């Protein structure tokens, strides 16, 4: 194919090469070199027309032709936009793209910049209507070939999964990949069984995740197990010895870690309403002020709750009300919304921890421990108390309040919070060395 020469102008020809895999690219003379050699020979045959190969190499080794996310191709397009290329030369059309839609985008860029596209083994010129027709026909077959290859791969994966063969990828906790097969890892398998059995006992992924993080259990990637990972693990049928493809389970080659009975008990719980399980979790979490809050008559205020529809409402109610005891004159409120009073107490605790008097007392208490905690670290811990509090699990928050608060009294004027100042130093020690403090992250 000849392109009419432009008077007194050399046509700068950029050679583009591509290979879908990296196999063989380390050879002394690989397929990219072969493509470039053929293109250079073709350009040399057009030297009388002013064709000259550019020095820049545009080689994409190990990149699919199914998309445009290729570094050398992007560099080529930048050079085209900068006016540095007149002709793009490839060995075969599918080296540039196997997608009809992507190729139409490339042709639009070529036309906008006055660039001609040439395939060495398929003679056509994109500047003519016949050349465009030939290009679209060839490209349609290239896309058809790519789609057929994809279908064959998908069919092979489906057939393998139906036979229970593991097809690689993510290795679940409890197994190791040996010779492309899943083999039980006894240590991890014991953890998986513990997770399933403990979930049946607790009925709450939130509480179980808290336990696992507290005990330092980690997933296959070495990260502490969180609730999201826990749900994925509990729903993975690989632990029943099955292979799943598009929602359908087939008997697998690998051994099961748990039996069908345990699986059924776990999933009977998972099928419950998330709201119901959340309420169960709350009921197993101690109330923040349990045993600490009293009315001004001296009666304890006990945590209670009531449900309206799916919503749970929590309260602290005076035992005078529960026991129908006479209180005489009008006293302070006998029933308080739990969230409101708990927030008020936490706010007061934060305020007290920032007062100069408390800071001084804490410094003195820590100094008696012979430098167990530096003054700078202690001050920083006091300042960061609010940020840390927001990250703690409810049970851990309740434990901290038990250490810091001696008594909360509900009066007609408001709340009176009696702080255990002797307990502040112990909390600060934990904050400086927070291994024992259990956060919800």
C-alpha cells in the first residue's frame, strides 16, 4: 500500500508493538522485536515516499488489547497530540486494539491530528472509505476472537468448579494452597471451628469480633479480624467442603473444616433480622452507668429498655418506681433516657480530666511509680482522652467509667458526678500503653 508523498516533507512513522503476556519477553529476540523488524522493513520500502521511522519505541509487553490502559500506547497518543507523529505502523491490526469501540476512539484521535494508520500484514489506508470498511471488518473479527477466547476461559472455570477443583485466587483462612489444591492448615482450621462454634453461642458478630480482636486473632493477611471479615468467613461454603460457582455449590476436592449441622445453626442465626441481632448484642453489653447511678433519695436507678416496633429505647429507672415506694415530696426525675444521661456523665468526666487540679494530682500519682509514665506522655493521654473514647467498644467504655466514676446522683438541679481520682492514674497508664484497651477499629 502506498501513501502519496507530501512535497518536501518527511513522514515520521511511529512503530507500535504489543504482546498480551510476558511469556518469552526475556528472550534475546522476542515477538516484539519480530513485529518491529517487520514494521521497519515496510517503512524502508516506502523511503522514496519520505517515510522515516522515529527513534522512540512504543512497546507494550504483557498488556491486553482489550482496553487502552497501556503505558506505551498512552505515550504514543501524547506524542500524536503534540504533532510528533505522521503515521502509526503496526504488524497487525489487533496489536493496536481488539475492541471495536476502543479502535473507533483511536481512529478519531488519528483523524483529528492528521495521522494515518497502517497495518503491515493487512494493506489498507484509513484515509479512504474502503480502507475504513476493511478496518472495521478486520477489527470485528479481532473482537470476536477475543470474546470467544474469554468464553472458553469462563467455560473452563465453570467446568472445573463443577468438578470441585479450586481455580486459584484468594486462599481462605483454614487452608493452604499446595500444588494448586486447598489443603487444611490445622492451626487455622481450629480457629475457623472456634469462630463458627462461638458465633452459635453468642449469636452476635459484633461481640465475637470484639473477642477475637481482644485475643489478637488475625486473618490470612495478618490483620486483626473485624466484623466484615467475620461475615464473609461465616458465609463461605468452602468450609463445608464445597466449591461455589455463580451461587451454585458443588462437592469440592478439598476437605471440609466444619460439618453441615454447625453450618445450618450458624445460618439460622444469620437469617434473623439484623435489628434483632443488634438488640441481642446491646442486651449483652453492660449499661454504662449500671451500679453507679442513684436518685436523690438514695435509691439505685437500674437500666431497663422497651421496644416500639423495631426500635429499642433504653432508660435508667429508680427502684422507688419499680417497687412502688412512696417518696413523699416531689423529687428529682425517677426515669431518665439512658443515652442522654450517659452522654452527660461522659462530658463531665472529660471536663474534669482537663482541670489543672486533676492534672496535677495525676502527675503526682504517676511520679510515685518511679517514672513508669513520663509527664509528657501523661499530659498527651489526658488531652487525647476524647478521641480514644469514641473508638472504644461499649463494654470497654463501661469498664473505664467504672474505674473513673464512684457515683452519679440525679438531683432536681441536675447530675452530680463523683470522680474516683485515685483511678485516673491507672486509666492514663493504659492509654499510654494501650494494648489492654479494646477499640472498635
